[in-house]
C-alpha cells in the first residue's frame, strides 16, 4: 500500500497529554471513490421505489444485524444499509473512546459513548430514511446508513456495480443516492425473464 493512501492522526487520550497514533487506509475517509477503469462510483445506494404499493420482499432470508464499527477512527462501512425493524449495532474496536452520534430526520436517534473494549450497543430502527453518523469525540468521522422498508436495495461495489434480485416485472422506478453527488431516479421496464442492465450517469 502506497504512503499516499495512508493517514496519520494524533489523538489526545488523557489528562497527562498521552497520545495514541491511529494509522489506516485514507480511502476509508474519502467521500467519493471512483474506479479509474469503469468510472463507476463506490458506496452509492440503489433501491427500488415502492410508492402506494404493498411491500414485496425479494427474499425470505432472515435479516442480519447491520453493524457500524469504529475502527482506525473511521466508520466501517462508511455507507451501510438496514431494514425497518432491524437492530442497528455500533461497536468500538479502537484503543480510544468514541461517541457515536446517529441522526435520523435531523433528530438524535442514538448518542452513546463507546469506550475501548466496551460492549456494542444496539437500537431498533423503526422508519425508513437516511441516517447520518458522526463521532462527537472526533468530528472528522462521518458515515451513513440508508434504512429501507423492503429488500430491493444494494450498495455499489468498488467498480460502481450493483445487483438486485427478484424485482417484479413491469414498469419500475429505481433511485440512487450518493453522499456527495446526491440522488437520481430512473424509470425502467423489467422483463419477466432474464436480466436488465441499468446505467446511471451523474451530470
């Protein structure tokens, strides 16, 4: 790993002015990561828009517990997703204390101090929407969790690609969201068999 991708941050951890240095991959702090080959953007949330229609889950698989981990003074993952009814978990793997502060609709959803080596904290999410994650102890930390009330959602990988299975055939609306580039929507016609390739391009 080249030195250009590393960060070094000095953090005071006690009244005696002791310091700890946390080193990690600077890519984890970047708001926009673009694949040089494909031009695709990582960490973009892609979801089906279900308005005035019953929720139709794509799978019968049990939901896992979405977890946000404080590690090397960054949120992992930086952009995550959860379903309504999930228990959202936050934990601290750093040798310093973090104060995870999660906002939903500009209101505090969770505000908890996580000491080094402490137990993870869970809270159930009730409503769909975008959650913003900050750390009151380290203001440079930022993350997001998109809460959806169905299974038709994905987050783009390092190449900007995604896959959503089980989408009902017919006219559908797809929405994408990125923390820097914003939101876009597109109308598509999903075939009854086979696959549909969808490409979004930000202006």
